C-alpha cells in the first residue's frame, strides 16, 4: 500500500498508536473520520447517531486495537466495526419505534429475484477474493458510494490514482468472472 503524504501507512500508524504516540492517534483519527462518516451516511443515520457511532468506533479501537493481528487490515477492521455499530443503532431505532424506519431497504420484489441476487453476489464475492487486497478494498469502497477523495484518504493513495486503479481492478474482476465462466455477470460489469 502506498503511504499517504504524512509518510506512514495505516499499519505504521496503528503500531505507533499502540506504542502511545499521540500524534499518530491524531493522524489516524483525521485520516479515517471522513470515511466513518461515509459509512454512517450509507445507513441514512442522523448527525447525532453518526457522531455517537464514530466516537464508539474510536473507543473500540482504543479498547481492542491490540487484538488486530494484521495491522494492514486496519481499514477493514474500521469498516466492520462501523457497520456493526450502524446496524446495532438501526435495529435499536426500529425496535423503539415499533415500525420499520428504513422502508426503502425492504425488498418488495419476488423471492426469486432475491435468490438470484444472492447467487450473483456470492459469485462476485468469490471473484473479489481473487483480487489483491487493495483492489478489492477500492472496489468495495466505491461500490458503497464513497467519493474518490474519501477512498484516497482511506487507502492512502494519491487522488489521481483512484480512477486508473479502479479501471485496472475492474478489468481483473471481469477476467476472474470470465474464468469462472460467469459470462453474463462479466458482461454486466
């Protein structure tokens, strides 16, 4: 992974945070908070709920950061933690209100459609697992609606490299899908 302008990759920042480096903590928070906001926005949460979730994610990192076995997986850890907290909040809101607060997320299509989408998603995830970690992360972040600026900040890549990297990653993904003889899905990409 390419190091960001401050010269430290996420793994180096995490190691410095573990060693008690307060500047590294500030840099880590500065770099990833914009990304955590994007995760919260994807769940359509209000500002107060998003602020609470982001604060909880940073608290979880302080509490459990020492358990991250692969410091290079910090981005994935933050994504997973933020998503879990968002889901927890959405479920709590739903239970409190006694009704579905996110009707746009309910799938009203036929069960067969859902089954076909689930099968397509499984094939796509298997193909993504054949990509490099950086390529897979980039495609996942873009699919979640993050801007190029946000993806560049999260992955520590120069902004101008996001588009070309995306194109190369999509070519690799299409080739992997074609190798898997899933031509229909490859053509759809």
